[in-house]
């Protein structure tokens, strides 16, 4: 927040899948209430929660908090987002939040994923198709659930890296407070990262999964047929990850002074 406030005259923060918007209220109180500018947009699909949060913002005179009732994948986003955060957006909703961040050039991303079920289901189908040492990692339902959750977040981190983000994966809080506490932080420092893209494509091919995030961004497993059709087009303005010379090139609006990543 301090970074975007220093570099942008009117920073925009998006809280995707905001629920009661408690996280948004905390961020507004700490960083925006006494600032001269800056807005926070809360996006939530349940209208009763939106109305409740809107009333709370009016009582607190948080005049630069805005609210939109929409699912994350169908929301109307501003052209430019500076910070996107998503706390416990369930299953593929976190993927939708990351797509919005990448598509709208967010400088910073902070997500705490929750209930990752999609990849576990894909692993179950892969297990039924044939033998292999990799399948031993998810042979039992409990292992499949845990491995699927871990694999989902590894793919998310690699996807952010492939679009030029410097990624940190850490804990939001102690395990005694929540078992869903993996925090993925991304700071955009380059236009793209071809090395991370190739690693991501290899991982998709080796594990046989293709979660919603990679489908929406048009990222295919290594060796996939050219005629394969992804779920959605790559985001506009994201930059091609196969252009020669694109590795290490700073992204427009990238955080100045960020360490150069090895190409």
C-alpha cells in the first residue's frame, strides 16, 4: 500500500470476494482514511452482504469505499488496478481474482486461497487413466486433497511469475487460527518471465492437470496439440511470453528498484 500510494496519485485497491468486507475496512482504516486520495472497491456476489457493508461504510464516513454486487469472474473492473487482494475466495474464485489482477496490470497481488477442489478432481481422473510413480502422490483421497491443494497454489505462484510478478509464498497467520493460511504475494517487476512460463507448462504436462487459471489465460501444457482450445483468451495487454528479448524487460508501471530476475 505504501508503494502504490507513493507512486500513484489515486491508487485503487480491489477486494475480490469481499464477503462482509472486514478486510477492506481494515485496509481503508490503516491506509486510506487519512490519505488525500485512493479508493477501495469491494466485490461480492451476495447482495445482502454488499448492502450490509455499504451501510457500515456510510456510518463510518468511509466515503471512498465502493461496493459492487457481482461474482468475481463477472465483475466490472476499472481499467487499471493497483492492488488486488482476495481472502478465502473459494476454489476457482481465487483463479478469477488472479486473472483480474493480471488483466488489469495490478502492481501488487495478495491472495489467501481456500477450498482448492478443482485440481484434486482432475488428479482423480488422471489416477484412473494409467499407472505411474507420480500417481502415488495422490493415490489415497486424503493425499489427493492435500496434494491437489498444494499443486494448485504452486501453479498459481508460477502463473504470476510467468506474467512478470516477483512472488513470495508465506503464512498469513498461525496454524492455530486457520488451516487456510497460505498467503501468495506478487509484485509486478517485469512484463513477463519466459523461464517461469516454460516451468509452468512442464508442470502441467507432468501432472496432467489444467486448472481454471491456466485455461482462462490460454496457458497450455508442454507438448499440447496446437489445435487445443483454452477456456478463454489471454488477457489484453499482458504481453506475449514467447517474444524474443522479453525476459527481464520492465513492465509499464513496474515497481522501480525491484531486483532483476534471472532470465
